[in-house]
C-alpha cells in the first residue's frame, strides 16, 4: 500500500490563498460595518458563521500545527465522532433551489436515521449565493444540527468529499465560489460528484469534470443513460435517488395556508371555496409556465370556480410576474370567456421552509408541465402531501410517477433549447391539449384524484423516505471506505 503524502510539508495551493484572503475580507467587512441591521451585514455574518471554523481547521492541517485527531465525545455534539472516517458534504446549503433542498434532505436523512454510523458528516456551503431569508426560514432544529455538523473537524486524507452542485462549481470552479474539493482532488480519500441535468445530454466540459471524479451520483435511470451516452465513464455513474421527508411533508399534521392572504390576483375577480391548482417553479421556460397558462385559460372560465396559484421566483429576470402573465395572454391572443377568466394568483413572496407543507395542504391538485427536471422536488413534496399530481412524463419524474399514483402528461415532441448554457440540447414539449384533459379530469373526478394522491404518498413512504435512502447512501459510502482501506 502506498504511503500517503506528508501534507504538512506541501506548499499552499492558489485556492487556499484565495480562500484565506476571502476570510480576511469578510472579517474586515463585518468589523467596518459594525452592528448595523443591513442585508449586507446579515449575509457577511452568515458567511462568517459557516466559514471561519473550516478555514481554521484546514489551516492547522496544511501547516502541520494539528494532528487531525477527532474530538472526543465529551468535546463534540456529534455522537458519531468516535470514528476517524468523515464525509465532507459541500452544497448550496445557505441558498434556496433544487440542489440546496436535495442536499439538506441527504445530510438530515443520514444524521437522523443511521444507527452506529461508520462516518461523521461535516458540511460546507458551496455552489451558490447565500440567502439570509432562506436561512431564517429553516426550522430551529435544522439550524442547530447544521451548525453542529459544520463544526466537525476532519483530516482530509480520511475524508470523502461530496461535491453536490452543477459541475461548473467543481474544482477549479468556472465562477466565484468555494472550490469543491476545497484544495484539489489529491488531498482527500475519495471525491464524489452529485449532479443532474434537465436535458437529453451533458455538455463536453461537464463530461470532462465528471470524469475527474472518483464517482458520479445521479438521481434516476434517465440520468444514468444520458450521462453515459454523453461520454461519462459508465463505471463511475451510480443511481442514488433523492429522499423526501415524509414525516415533515405529512398532510395529517397541518392546517392549510391562507393562499389568498399571500397571493396576488392577476386574472378573475376573486375566488370563494373553489378548486385549487398549485404550481411551484422558478420563472423560466424550462418549467413550462407558458404551457400551463395556455391549457388552464383555454379549458376553464369564471363559471368553473377554479383557481391556479403560482408560487414562483425570478430566474435571471425581473419579478413583475403579474404583468408578464397579462402580456402573455395578450401576445397569445387568449380571449376572455363570456363568464370571465378563471382565477390566477401569483405568490412571489418567500414562503419559509417550515410553511411549505401548509402551502400544499391548501391545494386540491399540483400541476407542473415541465420541459425537463433533474428530479422535481416540489413534485415529490406534493405527492408526499397526498396531492394528485400532473406533470410531464419525461426526465426526472419518470423515476417515481406512474399512471397508478398520478397523472403523467404526454410529451408531444422534443424541441431544441434555444438559449442559455444548454443551447442545442433537446428537452420535452408537453401537450397543451392533453394537459387540458388531465386538469379537467382531476377537477371533475375528485374520488379518483384522492386515490391517486394517497397512492403517491404511499410510494414516497415506501421508496423515498429518509430512512430508506439514508441506508442506500450509507452503504455506498461504506463501500468506498472499504475499498480505500484495502488498497
């Protein structure tokens, strides 16, 4: 067995210097800003909370001032600290979005559902901007666990790193972010890339970055196929499904959120006790908001007493969603029915994570005619809340959505992505006409819809509950440790 290099004598890398410089800048910023109440101060304080301890730990190791011995049980809050083996999970923990919610679901599942784990978990923010609003919306218990995990100290040569983000953020990053792995690939026991794509292929640059990893974890069979066909080494690609917290997303625990108190009316004149469709997405073409509006406004009118609530946020655009919808209606020449438009509400306010189950509880059905999903967090959350779900039968949702537990939406054709980083790729064009039929069917057949909704939750509990996925992930990590120890 080859002896590991003496890292205490290894010169610093450029990334370490950049990292240390950023820490000094943050400390200076906090000092100069004083105890003001500005958003900038809050963000800098948040960064400081999740940075200074990690920097100190790596600094000690790289300069040889610290032997890397884990703390004793009396010195740490993590009961697994008796083992030297460690997993450093790097992801956008301090921001909202799909990678963030997925990463939280993994680390919390591992933390809460492993008995006598063979490794400790430490976390690091990476891959996206920090959001104080998102952090404040997390449950108090989640924040406490996050800080405990963050404070774990690990020796790099006994650590597996999980880079949980899009490959452009991996070492060396293509944009400003903490690199993953932080000091390059050779310092750690093994490095795993966790990623996904919403189109039919992977960019050549991302294929190259995937092949630098020891392992590449993807969420579905769809991704295993598309990654390998794009050129990623098939021996590296492993399917690891996402967990959904079925204990948190449990309809029996919540009362509905008052949707009209948080939503802004865009079309219609106000709704009373009607059928509610809910959609949750970023405002981008991929999410198929245009398909949804075409189908909904063509199928329903004011006499149906139905409402569509859109929880959305900006994605490389402004946030004037009401006027965007009105402009779209005019541009598409969607005429107002004799009895008026059906109701459309926009929710562009931040809904705290702790309130998301109440949001789903307030709806009668969930609908998302997406053109492509890596997984579809809102879809599985809605299914866990026993909502009947209508979504496109392509990409991520094919891993869990069936005719038995939901309403798969037919893909009419494949179309070419016209702009952005995936220009030239292909994604799905869901059928507007079939979406009209399914939305009417869900509204008109509530008994059938409830049966499908219940089956959806049952499938989430059986196949994607945190304790189920935690075992899958832990087995994969244990296998890697075993392989490295034997070599």
